[in-house]
C-alpha cells in the first residue's frame, strides 16, 4: 500500500485552480445569483421594481433593498426612528409620476419613500381594518395620478396632494379619504390592480378581469378550473398591440391567456398541470415583443406569433415568486428564500421549438413506442401537455434532446427512454434507457435521476 502525502501548498494550488475554472464558467453563464452574501437584505423576494433612474428595488421579508448594479443599500426598520421603513414583509413596489417610491406591505399598510430626504412617511390612513384581513398585493397609478391599491377583499383609492417643491415630510402630503370597494363572493380572494399603457386601471377580483369604471362589450372568459381561479401580482400585462395577457391558476393547473377588448376574443395560450404546488407562474414583458412565462422553466412567447415558443431551462434554487424585465432586457427573478437570479438572454443561445409540429411528431412517436397516455385530475388526456418542462439540451444542429419524459408509470421520467428530435427532418428518434437489473450496453442511456448534457 502506498500512502501519498500532499502539502498545504498543493491543496491551495488545487483550490485556486478549481476556483479560476469555476469563475471562468460562471462569467460566461447567462445566470447570475444575488443573495444575502452579496448584500441583499433577505432571501425571500416578493416585489421587484426598476425606477426611472435605473435602480433596481427588491422587497424582502426583512426590509427593502436598492441595487445599483454593484452593491445593495438596505432599508430596515429602526424602532427609534419614526422615519425609517415599517417592519414587515414588502409585497408591492411602485414609483409614482412624481418620483416617490411606494412600498406596500403584506400586512396591508403603505410607506412612501422620498429619495431627496432618504426618509419614509407612513400612510396612517392605510392600516389594518377590523373588518378584513388586509393583505396588500398591488399598487397602480391611473392617468390622473390617483393610486388604486389591491388588497384582500377590497380596492383602495388613494390620492396624495402636495404642492410642487413641498417635502414629503413637511406636512404637505394629504391623503384623501379612501374609497373602499369591497367584494365578498369568496372568503379568501386576491384583488389586484393594474394600470395599462393608457393609464386605465384594470382589476382582477371574483375570478374576473375588468377595467375600473368602464364596461366591456365582451369581457374576457377564462376556463373554470378545479377550485377558485386566482391570479397574482405581475401576472397582467398590456402588450402594446391591443392585447392583455393574464396568468391565472386553480388548484391543479396554470393558464396563460391573451384577451383583445376590441374583438372580445379570449385565447388560451398555455395550459399546464402543476409539477409543484409551491410554484405559482408569473409573467414578464420585454421590449422586443416577447412575453416570458416564469414557472418551473422559462417559456418565451412571441406576441405576434404565439406558436413561436422558446423553452429555456432555469438554473435557480427555490420557487420563483416575482419576475420583471428591466430596460436593458435582463430578466430578474425573486425566489422564496434563495434571493434573486438575473438572466441575460443575449449570453445563452437557445432554439425555437415549433410548437404544434413538434408536439404532434413526439406524440406519434410515443404512441408507436407504446408509451401510455396520461390523464390529468379531471380525466382529460394530457400525454405531453407538460413536455416543455423536460427539454434539457439543444445541440449545434438544432436538435432537441428529451431524457425525462414522464409517463403514468414513471411520473418523474427517470427510467423512460431518451427522445431526440431531428429538427431538419422533423422526426423523433428513440434511444433505449437501461432498465433496472440490466447490464448497461453502449447503445443505452443509463438509469439516472438528473440528466445534464453538453456538446
């Protein structure tokens, strides 16, 4: 037996070499992580905003963080300072036309931050109500400068009045009496407010989406699911060409709809079964004509041609809670305890999956291969409804590799055969996966739980 002794310098050199390799790989990655170690106030990020000066703001469970691209500045509650931020979980952020930053808290209250004085004023008129549990979800501003706040069971109307040049804390702010519009169809509804490009306020409540103070000739119609239909903050967008995009979910599925108020047409763009009940899909809109659906994976959809859908495998920990795309095209994702992830699509090359043609080809190949059809919770056939969750690799010829297609006998897809979609021929080939108890042959893929591919 030979015992080899390594010196401390050997391990130091080895560590440095591995660190340089890892740093080189990370530098080229499309994904970047920002967490507590980088200065973020806390890892649970439930609100994201970019202000008019380019700063990124993140609402966490323990304060507010402002990011300038290099470092964070955190605002936390100081019991001895009445001008510090209120304590509690930040659930909504909004910059009004006058430059003030509105900070909404899940407890229902609101702070307004004046950047000239770096101080917060607490809107005492917007506090806990004895008749409701006032969880706050959204803050939107209409074309007249009036703010509409979505809370549980109600909408609040808030108008700040101050003369030009008045300091926020000089007594110049006057909050008009709030206009409460209560809804009570459900015991636990989420009420959302959203301002479109024209400054019109749209409201999601009681499973419906409506413009405030305006009737629609034909309102949007959403498919009734299992349990109550819900939407969440950052899940309603005006795409700029006349359509509104809405992400909603029930207890078993998530949906993405587009709605045209002129034609009255409601289109179901995406319908997927939950892989994880902790992941509530959110959507973001970029400036290049694409909607991004953020869930277990990223799905990029062309607004002009909804059949053009691009799948990107996410490289994050935790479940995404909020997503937004900044003015430079970077996608920011806040998670449930793992901080922030930033995705730069210009770094990563990925291919477009021909949606209908590809899914048809795969379904035909799987049927010939004898894979059983699966049923969802309401008995509908959904053999490959969530196929896009499992695309893990695209080679330089544009071919897609799918090693984890789930079936009724193998929901995780760990033992099923590997599919290879030939983009040029439009056909699907199958490579047999090693079965339990079999010896591995050169023609087989081994049994595996997590598969990563690299060309």
